[in-house]
C-alpha cells in the first residue's frame, strides 16, 4: 500500500496487528463460515480481547480512544480480508451500530453496554431500513409510543446486518407525526415481542447474517431511549459519516486485493505464447485501475483527516461513498474478466470479491442518493 501523509508509526503497528489476526483467524476458516452464514462468536470475542472491537470508543469502557484516521486505518486493514461477510460483520459492530451508543448513550447506558460491546460479548446491529423505506429514511413506518414508564415499539425492519445472531439492537422509530420526528432505542435480544422474522439469503457477504426484524408490541423501559427524543433522524445522519468512510475503506480494500490477486494471475497465465501481462491492453487497464484506486484512497484519508479537524464534510463523504462504491465494481469486474473461466468459479477469491462488491454501490446509501447529497450542497 502506498503511504499517505497522514500515516504514523502507530498506524503501521495497527495494520500489522490486524493483518496477523486476519491471516491467523480468518482467511483459513472463512470459506466454511460462508456455508454456515455467520462468523463464529468466539472469533469476535478474540478480536475483542485483542482490543480490536472498539478502538474509537472511550478508554474507560474498554475502547481505544482512537481518532477518525486511526479508525480508518483499522477499517482498511480489516478490509484486506477477501471475505467481505467477515468484514461487514465487524464493521457494522464497530462503525455502524456501535457508534450510536458511543455518540448518544448516557453514562449509565455506556457503563452497562460498552464494555461488553468492546469485548465482543455483545454483538450489535442497527435497524433503520424497512421493507418500504431504505434510501428514504424519513419514510419509515415503525413507531414507538410512550406508555407510562415504557416505550412500545411496533414495526418491521429489513436487511439488518448481524440481525440474526446479534445481541443488542439500536432501532429507529417514529415518535411523532412530523416527517423527521424519530428516535433511537436500545432493544436487547430476547425482549418479548421482538423476533427475527427471517434470515435473508444473499448474493454475497455470505458469512454475514442479515435479517428481517419484527417488533410486535415490544415494551422497553424509558431508559432505553438512545439520545434525544425526536432527534433520531439527525443522529442517524451523523452516524452515516462514520459508516460511509468505513464502507469506502471496504471498497478500497477489495480493490487493493483484487488488483494484487489479478497482477499475480496475469503475470503467470500463458495464452498465445506469452503471459497475459504481455498483452498491452491488459497491463494498461490494470495500471489505470490502480491509478484510480490510489487517487480514491488518498481522498478517503483526506476525508478522515477532515473529521479529526472537526470539519463538516457531508458532501465529501457522500462523494467518497459514491466514488468508491462504483470504482470497486469496475475494478472487480475487470479483474474477474482477466481470470477467464476461473473468475466464475466459486472457489476463487476474485469470484467472491465480485459478488461481495455489488452491494457497496447500494447499501449504506445508494450511489444516486449519495450524488443527490453532493449536488444539494453546491
Ligand atoms: C446486505 C445488506 C445489508 C444491509 N444492512 C443494513 C443494516 O444493517 N441496517 C440497516 O438499517 N439497513 C441495512 N441495509 C439496507 C441498505 O442500507 C438499503 O438497502 C439501502 O439504503 C437502499 O435502500 P432500499 O434497498 O430500500 O432501496 P430503495 O430506497 O428502494 O432504492 C432502490 C434504488 O433506487 C435508486 N434511488 C433511490 N433513491 C433515489 C433518488 N433519490 N434518486 C435516484 N435514484 C434513487 C437507487 O439506485 C437505489 O438503489 C442493508 C442492505 C443490504 C442489501
């Protein structure tokens, strides 16, 4: 990987630590996890014990107090795995669900849950999307009604990562009639009325579990309101910044791996009396893709640095999500093409990367929606 001006020696140590964990605990076993549709919980606990499940959360609750740049280094290092189902299982926990508690939790909520979240004893999920509302977050139908000392939640959530095997859910629900009047709630697995409707079968991310969640008169204590009542829409939007940088890291990680695998392949594969690398069109296309990936990667680090400076970068992060979500699909499809028939065979990493990359242009903000976020800020 090329250096960035934001690198420091601690980043290198973190990259090494994550790389060693992936080589030892993930790559040899994850093909079997793809069959069972989940990442074993003991692997996540070992990540927690190694201090890798909450590096951006408070030190007093077991986290690492890391800034956005260090957090990006972690996400990018994790994304060197060729199993995106593993990567997303972790990144939802650390960068998409967990931050809701980290940013909006009360001291009591954090003391109760964060140590177990950072230790990997409680795996988290975030429930925003619904069967009838994904891109249009404010169009959700799930409601939470105050009843004495409780809130009562009714509705259905869709496509929820870690939804089947998660323990702790951060759930968005309408708490008023105005379009943006929604709040976030903490719902524990096992709360009466809260069920996993079905585990969804997917094209890719096979070792990540994805669920439909059903809330039928789910009664939770008033103390499980997460953040300010009626302000949930804004915390969802705020958390999207962390989430979209992590998804950018995932896309860049896939690009890096796909190019590496493909360079190795085309240098040794013989056709027409020479290697594929000897074909000018192949080496030029790979060179151009690498140029695009390196440029996008520098922009990604710049975005994370801007977060550390406290800048409002909704426009840049939306650009990053759109750019990397499309780029990764261009890269993996071209790399798959240069693998010929083997690129279509299930046992190859390039075939998996090709399937896994598709959703990066859809989930966490589809490309078109991201470009609208960019355009409205000119
Ligand atoms: C594997 C997977 C895991 C997921 N994990 C989670 C999770 O953990 N938690 C969670 O809450 N959600 C999760 N999601 C949901 C994901 O964020 C949504 O699928 C995504 O936001 C798109 O919403 P939608 O599927 O309802 O598509 P829709 O909103 O119906 O949009 C369909 C398509 O229409 C186009 N489109 C939409 N709006 C516009 C527009 N304004 N202008 C132009 N074109 C537009 C886009 O091409 C878009 O892809 C996950 C999804 C998947 C597939």
